[in-house]
């Protein structure tokens, strides 16, 4: 299947390019960092599949899909799940939320192949690719008009602020992003992080000391609530 990647975040494009290379039945024809430049290319070329970001400045993936004359199969890739219903209403094959693990990417590709040509979905991945898959040690989060790559090891702690969170990092900065603390807790719970309060998730490796009801990370004293204390202490064997 001839495919195209459209995403305004270079690191996201790089990741998808790497994933495509691992799948024998995919041929990457081109990449675009904005949807406007891709319109004429898609209309003038035979493309089977598009990996399409939704949240892009000036011209979104939804706008793009409503503009093009030819309609290849589309797999949406985005940092948010808010557009899932709209994406599927537009006939998308699948909806991948960043950071995208390879096994989830592959599942979408197989689904696209089954729609395009069921026989092509039998052996989608090269035998030379080692298994099991190496888990990612980073995630992408949306900050203003870009998707920012964040290494798990660089995160000190995360503070919840209603619909937003502040992600504090080792460079003494923070990133504000629209995502729920529960979603981050589910993502990070097996990556050395622990929820210790209704408003805080911490990276255990950066804890300097632990008091009865507080932990010290960098110069910040973070409260441990009673409802999370037992689970946290069990996790660190206290």
C-alpha cells in the first residue's frame, strides 16, 4: 500500500517513518509537515493510505479530508481523543492516540489492508523484525501548537489542574497540556511513576526523601494523601 504521512511535528513523522519501514506491505511515498501542501499531491497521485494528524495550525486534518477529491484510506494520529467520533464519522480506518505504540500501529495497518485487499493482510510485517517489541520510554504531549516529546526519565512530577496538567521536568521547566491526570496515571503507572495525591503523580526515581505525608522532589514538597498512601508505600516497599 502506498502511504503518506501528514503531521506538523517532526518527531511524530520520524516515529511513523520508522514504523512504516518495519512493514513490508507499506511503501512510504512522501511526508508533509502541513495539510495544505498535501492537498494537490493527494489529488494528483494514487495513494492508498494516509497517516493524518488532526490538530495542525491553520488547516486541520479534518479540513484536509473534507477538501481532497480523492479519498484514500485514512488513519488519524493525534495527541487527543476528543475527535474520535468525528474521525470515525468521516470514515477513518482507525484513530491512534499519541504516543503510538508499534503494536497499535500495526493493528491499524492490518485493518486498512483488510479493507483494501484482504489477501494483503496475511504477512504485514517483515520476519527480520525482532520481537518482542521494545517499549517506548517517551510520550508526546500537546503544548500550544506543537506536540512535544517528553522522555519519562526527565519528568519530575505532574500536577493536575482540572482539565489541564503541568508536567515538571529536570530542566526546571514545566509543560502545560490538555489531558486528564487519570489518563497519564494509566500510561505511566508501570513506568516508575506513582499517583500519591488527587492532584499529583510523581516519578519515583527523582524522590530525594519521604516524610510521613510528603515527598521531596527537587525543591518541591508534595503531599501524600491518605487514599494513595498505602499503594505508594507498597510500590516502594516501605
